[in-house]
């Protein structure tokens, strides 16, 4: 963070949170003037968001504007094969892991960087188990193929550390998500790199890999949806994040992946799940999304 950065304190429900002075949250409280956002060169073309209406939605901290707009973001994801028995033991009933191969399910480790969004720039890391759709029956293989075809997955998030207090408070107190503050950074160049620190700022996970060939997508031609399921105040809750990917790369059974596990909380989580073989590397250099 720039040493000249200034913060101001705002109210988020009953909580007081420091946010960037003059930032998007300070100015708009998640209900932005899109004509003003369009003047921000960092946001890029935001016409896509004009067709998505915002509304005041009830939450555990009071009414909040939804959905949240992420005008420009990027991500790096490793999709692991993981022990099906360990996944079943980790998931709360009645959630069921989606079987990818006999004895194996799927765990996604994803680094996100939100460069321009309604609640100010931040980075995030997700560890999530890919699960069956509620009420699904029959073949796991057919369900997985359909999910891949439609780029629409259902997941249960086990960890979601973030870099800012507004992102933490919004997730923990608004939706009871497993968020905490951590030092995170990622970059996409000739090599993709990502890092998250554990307690005492000691390394937890560090990732580096050659960047696969990037592809440009026509806007709205590569839409995707991730639905997360978790309990809020003891009741099951679903929320969906939708993405409009513009630049991406993908590689099955990628080579030269270097993921160092240093023993922090995410290392322990991945080890406990038996997440071993990397099935796929996904790099999204630019996307626009909302949730």
C-alpha cells in the first residue's frame, strides 16, 4: 500500500471499518454512479454493468446494495484431485463432493485480485470443494461434464482470506464466510506468481508457473457462474458469482507448476484434504464480475 494512502472510518451495519479515503466505498457505499465510474481509466469499459440493476438486499448487518460489482479483476486457479473420503469427512451434511474419478473429488485453490470494485481494491484466496448440485441424482460424470460445458459449478468454501478490513467484515458479519486478514499478492506476466502469508507474516503458500498462451474472448461469449453454499445463522444459503471473462489461459495437467507449502493454515487445509495432483491451471488475466 502506498505510504500516502489515507483512510477514513465508515459504518458497515453496527461495525466501524477503515476504508480508502475517496475510494469507491467511501464515495458510493456500493451504489455507484456508473457515469462517474466510466471516467476512471482503471475501470475499463463498464457498459456491461449498466444492464445489471442494483437493489437494497437484506443482510445480517442491515440493508446493503447488491450485487457487488467487480469492474476489473484477475485470478489464478489450481484445480486439484483430492481424496473423496477426506472430502466427505470435511463437508457438512447433506453436501456431497462431486466425483471426478473413482476415489477422487475436486478442490480449487484460487488467488483473486480485484483491481477495481465497489468495496475498493483487494486480494483474496479461496479453498473450495466442488460439490453436487442440491437435489442432483444419477451420474457424477454427466453432472461434471454438464458443469464444464456450461462453466457453472457449485462449491462449498472452506477458507477465504482477504487483504482488507471491509472485505473481511462484509464476508464474516454479512454472510458468515470463513474470512480473515492475510498478506496476499499475485501477478500475471510471462510467469504467473502468487503468495499468501500465514500467522506472523510467515509464508503459507507460494505459487509460480509459466503462463500458458492467452486467449481473448468476445465480451459475454465466455460467461461463468460459481454458486457457493454455506450456512448463515444455521440455515443453508446460496449465493452466485457471475463472470464475463475477456482474457484467459488454461492448461490440463500443467507442467512446471511450483506450489510451495510452508505449513500455514492453507497448507494444512490442502494437506488435510489430500489435494495432490493438479488437474488444471486456469489463468484469467481480465474479467468483469458481480456477486
